[in-house]
């Protein structure tokens, strides 16, 4: 009996210890989960070189690994980041940037002004065929360097003044260069190193732990200059090919948030998602517009371009296709019947006199159902009001392309950089000064400044999308 009683006491003791350990493990798991963030991203190949990043979702991934001299605060104002100080001349043509001291790469080596300057100069090397190169043509002689008409040793647009200071000289006044510095393509990579996902050297809050077929896992960068304020220790980016399935992960609570810039809420779920209490909208200064082939037989006529643009209802598209508060780039008054009748008569006259009745305007969407619906909505106006034939497709050449441009500023006229490069041969004397200028020649059809829609579980705090479309996971808190 005594042996049985001793055995009983031993079993009870072991049970209590096991229960205690289980509780401790559960508590530790809860504590750990509060430092982990999970979201979904499109299953595709990501270019981890910030200088070559040229899409919203690619930028979303890269901006967790790299950062630049400035970034937007949660109030939408530009703030110093890796820069300790920024000075500008009264005419906004000379900018001086001083780096913080003791900045480190994730491998523990020093971040230098040479890292920044070499990164920017590589963008201006035509051999690299960088899609972002034209965004730096406002720097003095940058276009000359890109065209191979001058040598780098003669280039004075970007100078190293000392071990912590860079000077940038402009072709013409650039009042918001500090905002442009917040863009992913302006982030540095370590000098004389290759971009390899297996051994990627980063300078932001996270570094890559693993990169697989199903997910990308990031871990905290202990050498990050603001490491003490980063509460998130692990980030899991689930690679999901199907957008409906990716969306459902939010309802299943398998992701902490879902939406742009990581993943567009699918068209089929936009109306439903906009009614959810977890639904948030963030205004950005990312332009969506129609880029035009002005050699097209219909679009080469300036009057026809003007009349086609006039009947585009961006406000309707924002409200009933996007289901968010995207802001029309150009405010329009409602078309009165008398005005519309004159437009119809004008278009019909030109179409008939130029024998364009059988010509088709081909529109190309960006591969998503949402983009296709945007083009279907606006082209319906051309069909109904002007009897113009249209065709919508996803690939190949087209007269009209649904396009996006982001130079990462709060100035709505900065779409001028796109127009100046693609339609005005980088002639800065033709640079537009106002939004109204965009309609003078109708090289593009402006639509709206996109709002980014995000579904966020209520235990996540600090989620914010900046004017340049950046969502920084390092700023999140999880309860």
C-alpha cells in the first residue's frame, strides 16, 4: 500500500510538472507569436535589388530589407531616416545630405556615402538598362551620362564632399528631393557585392532567413541602427498564386493583414471587403492613367484625344469598380446634355471626314481582373457616346495601356516626369507646372491617385501606407 501511495505521489508530481511546462510553453508561444507578422504576396520571382525594383509588390518586399535616407512618418510627412541632416539651397538646385554615424549593413560592416553614390551612379549606367534611370534625369548632366556623351569622372551632378556628406546638383529646381529619396530605387546596396537571396546583405530592420517556393521568411537584423524600436522579430511572406485563395487567408486568420502594396484585393471581393470592419483605405500619390500611342490613327488627332478624355468618369470608377476613395487626378463637372451633344457631333465629324469608322482602339490591361474592369468601364463611354470600336486585351501592342507611375512624392504634378520622358524627350523646359497642364496636349489620360485598401485584424497596431505606397512591417505592433 505504501509503495502504491509513493507511486501515486510521483505520478501526481510528474503531472503537475508537465502541466506547468505546458502552460509555460503556451505562454512562450503566445509571446513569440506577438513578435511575428504574416501576410500574403503574389507568387512570382522578386528582384531584390532596390535599384531595379519597378512594381508595387516588388517594392513592398524590398522595402522590408532595404531603406534609404528618408521615409514617410505615419503622419504622411517626410522624415530623416539614414540621413542625419539634409540642407537645400534657396533655389532648390543644390542638396547636401549628411549620413548618420555608425550605420551598419546586416553583415556588420559600415554603410558609407560611397555605397549610396555607387548605387545611384549604377542607375545612370545605360549598360544596366535600369527602368528607373529617367527618374534621376533631373540631376545635373545625368541624362548626358546615361546617353554616353560624357564620362563619369566629368560628372558633377553627384559629389562626395567628405566621408559622411553627399552633394546633389540639379538641372532645374527640385523642391521635394527629400521625398524622392524615400523611394525604393534610391536605396543603396553594399558596394562591390552581388544581390543574392541566399546571402543578401541588407540595411533595414530585417534580413532573409529563408527563401522557398511557398514562403519568404525574414528575421530581425541585429545590426540595424534603429533595432531597439523594432518589435517584430519574424516576418513570413506567404507566396500565393491565386488571388481569391490569398484573400481567403485573411478570413481564416492565417495572415495578419491582406492588401496593397503586397497583394491587390481581387475584383470579385472588393464590394464585400469594403463592408468589413477590418477594411482600411490609405491615400497615396501613385498615379493611374492611360498611356497613349499617339501614332494611332485615332489618337494622333489632338481633338479626338481631348474628347475621349472628357467622357472618362474617374469618380465613378473609384466608387463602383475600385470601391475605395481613390481621388480623381482632375476634377470634372458633370456633362450636360447640350455639351455632350456638341462632343458627339465633333467626334462624328472627324471620324467620318478622316474615314476612321472601322478603326479600333485597342486597350491593354495589366493582367488583373480589376484592371480589365476599369478599362471596360471607361471604354463603354466611348462606345455608347461616340460609337467608337474598342478591343480589350492582356498582351501585345496596344493604342491605350492601363499604367501606373510612382515617383514617391506628395506633389500631384510629379506625373510630369513620366510625360517629360516618354512624350517630350526629357526636355525640362517643357515641364508642366500644374495638373491642368496635363490636359493641354492629352499625351496621357489621367485617371486617379490610387488609394490602397488593406484588411487588418484588430490586434495589429501601427499599420500605415505612406504616400509613396510603402507599408513598413517594422512599425507594426501585435497584441
